[in-house]
């Protein structure tokens, strides 16, 4: 006697469910996409860059159960890292790790030193303010003169490559290991809205949404940063 054949509907449902589950697992524990919203990592990362991050390398957490997989390696100085901002425990930030637990960090007139040695500058690192901020009254740290500071064990000191325009560990302290989500891999899409700014969308104007859509279609080839697509991040 032959086995009862399953219905096409049930077969399709199982395939779709499996695809959705696998996509969810991949997104939450292996690779995830992020959008760059601020200028703090210019010119390594630009506003409008969309990047993929490797969540597996630092030990990804499995969805639902919350189990953490073994890490391939720990974050190290020089990595561009996505993490949860310690100030609110929710917002995702992206910065460059410049020092790890036990390192002694010091900034002298904008120049960063780690364990007494000048930290290598990133390829697209920049300073936009020619003025040097001295220490504040009482010898307190400033943006351009900071430390010496010993990074606590299990924590990581983060700084933006746009050193004069980055809200980072100089202001709110190091990042705990459990806040780190992944390592930035590559830019898979980049959209420049500065040359041809999109029209505003208004709730009171029902035509504003299609107007933006048409505008972006017309200027599509000018607004995509084609040279940045699939650019690896280092």
C-alpha cells in the first residue's frame, strides 16, 4: 500500500517556513545588515552606507534560546565593531576598537597612544577641527587630551575614525564584552542623499510619498555610490 501523498499546499508551507526560520537564524546569529546613520566613522564609513557584519566571529547568540556559540576569537584593536551603546542598552553603534582590557591608553594633542606606542591610523581616518582642546580645569580629560587610562578587563575602548566628530568611549567609557554584536565586513549598498536631497515626506500631503519615489528613480544612478559597493571594511 502506497503512502499517502502530502498536499502541494503543505509542501510549499514547509519549504517557506524552513526558509523563514533559516533566514531568521542567519540574521540574528551569523550575518546582519546595518545602515550608517552618522558621520562618526568618516571616511571609512559614510552616511548612507549599508554594511554586512559577521556576528559569528565573536560568538553569536542563538535566537529564542539565547545560547552563545563559542567565539572564533575575541575583538582586537583595529577591528570595526557593531555594539550596543552602554548608555541605553538598546542603540546600535559602530566604532573602531582601539584598546582592549589591560591596555593603557592616552591621547596627547589628538595623537592616540596605546601601551606607550602610537596607534596606527586607519586608512581613511581624519580630523576636521584644526584646534586642539586642552585639558579642562583640574586636569580633566578633553577630546584631544585624554588619560592615561587603563581599560578594565573584559571591556573595549571604542573611537570613531572621524576623531573630532565622534561620540565614543572618550565620553561614555568602554564597552562590555556582552554588548558586542559583530565585526563589520563589507559595504553591500551605498546611497548618497546629499547631492540630490529627497523631498520631504508629509502626513498632510498624500502625494509626498510617490513624489519621493519618482525623484529617487530619476536620480538613482547619481545617488548610488557605485564605487563603494562590495568594498571591504578595514
